C-alpha cells in the first residue's frame, strides 16, 4: 500500500514545504513575495498621491473663487463714483481735479 496523501492535506499540515521541488523554488518564492510587497507599497503611494492631488484641486477652485470675488470687489471700489462716495462718507478734504493730466516731456541738452 503506497502512502499517497491528498495534496490539500500536504498543504495544510506543512509537509509540502519540505519537499525537494519546493525547497529548490524558495529563492523564487521569496523574490515573488518581495515583488508583491513592492507592488502593494507602490499602489498605496499612488493612491495617496491621487488623494493629495484631488485635495489640492479643490483648494485651487476655492482660492480661484475667492480671488475672483476680491478682484471684483476691488474693481467696484476703484470706480470713480464709489471713490467719491467714500471720500464724502469719511469727510476727507480730497477733491477731484477738473483739469486733464499733463504730459511731462524732458528734453536732453544738445552740446
């Protein structure tokens, strides 16, 4: 009577690990395990990078909206009518000029 066991039983009780064919393949199995760890670490790193990129994109959108709002408010406040209203409201003694600006031209002396 030959002693053949079920391959599943060999795997479960660990006797498959001492067979000559499996022992010869140990360096390759260790290499595959190492590659699996590298793959898992790379995948986690890529996911973290994607999460950070999405977070930065959301932040960029909010900052763009804030920038547009501040820019429009600045344009509104720099309007001549709004400036004159602020001057009157704060009782400042600043007056607008009625003369157009003059261009200053400096000529170089010829020897």
